[in-house]
């Protein structure tokens, strides 16, 4: 019994020792921080981070970022937190090159966003978005800093080329499509610039005084639609102040509206060096202060000097001190860290998808990707070009073999950085492109097998062409073409809409010469925003708005001129007769001495103003011709009443027929007119559109549905959207001024009561 007792005792001791060791091991493991693995691990990671690590995370890792990218986040290796890369991207992936202290990474220069919007076709913008995302992945990018959805408040806005439209519904629709297409590939987006970033003059200090109703009806809806429907990974706050509070520290915008009202659960990051008060920014809901310190090549470029301050690139020590003395709350700091970690776990970098690729030495796309990008560029560019005028069916070219080309913009001189075409705008939307891959207008025409004459007696055909030279050019070519271009860039608004006197004289002289020969003159506009056309449009037989169409622009222009592509673009902005007709005239760019701009036009932006006032226009919103003709008929509503209390959608249908000789595309536009509103409202507002393809003689039924929001206005006194009972008119047309069909319905609710949206 004694031996047996000792055996049992020894067994018990051994088991006890094993159990004690297991307990010690578990305790030791519990002492070790758990790394970032998924969303469920985030709270443990936050609890494991030191204050030093937290304040480091909420500040960008510096500019330029890795390999010359726009920026990146800090890594915390001990907790499995990698650095993720953010790249500029409104018109293509931009890494390296100018200011970046790294070799340029060559990417596809796609058409500018205003051209994408002019397609009025989500399929086209999705093509570009997916191609851009593919190129982003080739360069190891986690988040594209796009799209920009700020409104074209004024034609002179320096970044209008980079934004979609004067209309928030169109802008929101396009932004939603772009974001969804990019993020389907696993790359994130950053919708920007939130909010009211509608000018570049004094952009870092200007206080945009925007009436609440205008903010809600014009300047916020594109963001709202995209946030709710596409769920962008990030939102970028703007440089400017909105109603007295800088956007980066505007709690009303960043928290109350964006998060609480719209349900945004992603990351808010600042525009580059936009932060004025880093503590206030974090407390307001701006999670990530970008980009951190400037560490690029010296001396610091002027463009960066304009925005860089010590406050905008705060030290971690400053935030740590603020956290310790209570001015930066633990809750605000942890919330920002949480949102940063939620972003990181979504990224390709975190998922290990960018391993084993030498991004540091990669400076060009794969051949397959580059070819695909160029093909998509060419296709989409032609879809967004707008045929403004086409007298006597001047276009497409008929019996044309030899073209006389004039205009300084058509000159190719790579030594002088003249590419023979303006492919895009400057600033963060500029793309590093191989100049040899840029297709000029002249090269595009030659690629289409036209003979091009652009010199006489050894002289370039540019502004200042003599009348005798104009006559000779007209006699020796089949048709004339004048190429007019305008550059635009981030950081500066355009000085005017005017044409140069020598450009007008060139058009008039060539018009006279070609018409004397019984021949035609075409003007092609290579611009990013409206210019004045009234003084010379009568002298042109046809006007093609080519925008800034990307690196394949010359080929895309030739595709439209030749008839290979039937143009179907529509204006996403209005072309006024003169700048003094613009609703913001006199209040743009505002009082630059006191850094304030008053949006006194309120909700009357773009066509909302012009159509309500019934002003004469050069070309209206939504306008665009094709090489065929369409008719509209048989407009029907699913009901003559809309029950506001139920908010059942109203169905609207119309038949569209191609009456012309060639296949083509038409953009069917739906506007709503409120006949008896108690609130002051524009005469009409865009509430739907569809682009359809029809063969000759073919008819298609186009159907829309509208809900109560489409009938609503924002009551700033009640601080909510309201749909008022009364009569409404459905207006269906091919532009805001070319209405083809109309029908009425009644919004029904309690007599005199307004219904909450």
C-alpha cells in the first residue's frame, strides 16, 4: 500500500506541475500583445498600442511616400500593422516624377473626369475605374485618392476638369460608379474634397459661406449618394473652411452629417497639409492627418510651401502632450486609430497580395496592361466628346482626303513640352506618361489615313496666319480644322473664359477662305471647362468639344471626325454666352483680402439659374448632337398620384426611336418641375438619365423610377428634406432646354402639411 500511495502522490505532483506550467504559459501568452489579423482583433490591438504608437498612426508617414507615392501610413511591426500606400488618381495613377524625389512611374493618362461625366454612361466610367485600379495594383497602391465630386460653381474653377459636373445628381451618379468599380478590385478610394472646395484661389484659407439649403441641395448630395451607395473606404476633407470652420475640423460635416446622418463607417483623412489645428481635427472626426512631414528633395517646391505649415504636419509629441493634458481625448484618439486599422485590414498590402514584387524598381506597366489602358482611353474619350454644332452635316468627314490644320495647340515640339494636344490638367491629377505614347491631333488624323497640311512655305500654321496663307490652305485642302486648347491646374483658377484675339481672327479668316471655296471649317476644343464661343461660333460649320482626352486623344478625335464613332457625349456643364451671365459672377473667387467667399447665388448654380431666368445660352446643360436623329413619344406614368406618406416609387416610361440613317446613342434626361412650391425652387432639376443604343429605325422603351427625395427640397428652418403636396411636371428631353415630352402628376398628402423625406 505504501508503494502504491507514493506512485499516486508522484502522479498527482506531476499533473500539478504540468497544469501549473500550462497556466504560466497561458499567462505569458496573455501578456503578449495580439497582432492585427482581422476586424475582430482591432479592439485588442488598440488596447495593446502605446500612446506613442497611437499618435504616430494618426499622422501620415511623410511626403513623398514610398517610391514617390502621394503618401502612406506608419507601420507598427510588433503588432502586425503594415504601412499602406496612397496614390493620386483622378485621371490615372500618379507616382514619382514632379516633387516626388523618385523616378516617374509611367501609367496611362486617362481622360479627365469632366469628360467621363460627359459620357453620361456608368459603363464607360467603370471601364476607366477598373483599368486605373489594375494599374494601381501593378504599382502596389492600396488607396486611389479619387474621385473628386465638387461642384462646378463657376466656369473659372481651376479644378473643374478634375470634377464631374455643375449638377449634384450627375456628379453623384458618376462618383458612385467609379468608386464601386475601383473597390471591386480590392483597391480603396478617397472621395474628395469634403466639402465646398469649389475654387483654387486662396484655397487653404478661404472661408466658403454657403447657405444651409445650398449646402444640402447642391454641394453635399454627390457625396451623400456615393457614401450611401458605394461606401468608399475613405473620405478626404478639404482645405477650405465652410461657414467659418475649416473642413478638417468641422464636426458638423465630418461627424454629425457624414457619420451619424449618412452612416459612413470608413476613414476620414485630410487633404495634403490641410490641417490647421491637429487636435481640433481629431476631435472633429478627421482621423488621419496627411501627409506628415515633407521629406522630399530640397528646396521645397512653391506649391508645397503654399500649403505646408508646422500645424499641418504635427509632431507625434504634440499630440501625445495634448492627450496627456486632456485636450485630445482618449475616445477621439482611439476612434481615429480604430478607423485607420479598419482601413488597413481591407488593403492588398495587409492581405499579402503585394508580396514578392519589387515596386521600388518598377517604373513601367506590363505591356498587356499598358495596351489595355490605351485601348480603354481611346474608347471612352470618344464617348465623352460633345458635338456642339454640326451645320449641314459637316461631320463626319465625307470625301475628305486632305485636311488643313491650324492652331498653336496642334504643334508638336517635345523639346518645348508641346505634345500637339493637352491630355489632362495639372497638379495631383497629372499623370506620368511617356511623351512618345501621346497621340497628337495631327498624328491621330494621320493614323486615320488622312493627309494633313499644317505648314505653308515652311511656316507653322498657328495664330497670326495671313489671309493669303489662309486662302492657299483652303485651295489646297478638302476641309479646315482649327485646334483650340486651354490648360488648367490645381492650385490656380483660370483668369477668364475669353478667346485670344488672334484665335478669333484665325477662325474668321479660315472660315472666309474655306467658305469661298465651298468648303467647311471645323473647330475642335481641347479644354477642361467652358470658354467663350459666341464671338466666333457662327464662323465654324462644326464644333467638337474634345475636352482633355488623355494620351490617346488624337486617335479618339479622329474616330469621331471620321465617323468611326458616332458622338454621343452630352454637356455636364452649361456654356454661357458671356462670363457676366454666370450666377457666381462678382462672387468668385470672393474677398481674397479677408479670405471669404459668399455663395450668394444659393441653390441657383448652373442650369438651375440659367433655365429659371430663361437666359440665352451658347450651349445648354445636357446638350450634345449625334450623326443621327431621335424622336420621343408615348410618355406614360404609372400613376397620376404620388402618395407622399407611402413613398411608393413612381414609374415613368417613354419611347425613343432612331429616325436617322446610322446607329447611335442617346442620353434620355428626366427633369422634375414643381409647379406650386412654397419654397423658392429652380424651374427644373435633373432626377434621372439613361444612355441607350439604337439601330436605324429601332425603338426602345426607357423607364425611370423616382421616389420622394426626387420631389423634395431642403427646408433650412426645419433642417430636413421635405416633399410638398401639389402638382409636378415630368420633363423628358435631350438637354435641359430641349424637352421632348411632358406629363403631370400630383403629390398627395395632408392638406397643407409637408411630409418628411
